[in-house]
C-alpha cells in the first residue's frame, strides 16, 4: 500500500518527484484583468512561479536556481518555460492568472 503524501506522480509507475523548495510565498493569489470577463483562469503553481522569479527577476542562472530550489537545471528550465508560456497567454488573451 502506498503512503499518501504531498508528492504526486503521473501514472501508476515510476519514482516520486523530488520536493521543491520555494523561498517566498507570494502575497497574492492571482492576477485578474480589468474589466473581468467570464474566461477560464490559467493556473500557475508555486514551483513554476519560484523558478520564474529566480531566473527572470533575480537574474540567477538556471543552475543556481536549481541549487537553491533543490532540483536539477533541466527541471528549472521546464518550470520557467511553463511559467513564461502561462504568463504570456494570460496577458495576451486577458485571462485571469491564479497561483495554486
């Protein structure tokens, strides 16, 4: 029997993902366009937001950000790419961006 925890994996097989260290909890839960429409929100998780902050805001290399977050450079690259795509989509399409 598998122990239920905060870590989730995709599918039934494989190893559990490494835990990600997040340095700062954002003071907001999302960004909403003005005027608000009835559009589906775009969800960005805290790991994507932290990688985005470290690389694009603080100017760290992906390797340095990975060391700070306790994950590999490749994982940081994937998280940053997802965060950039979601942020751009929210800005261009006027959709709300929610942090989960």
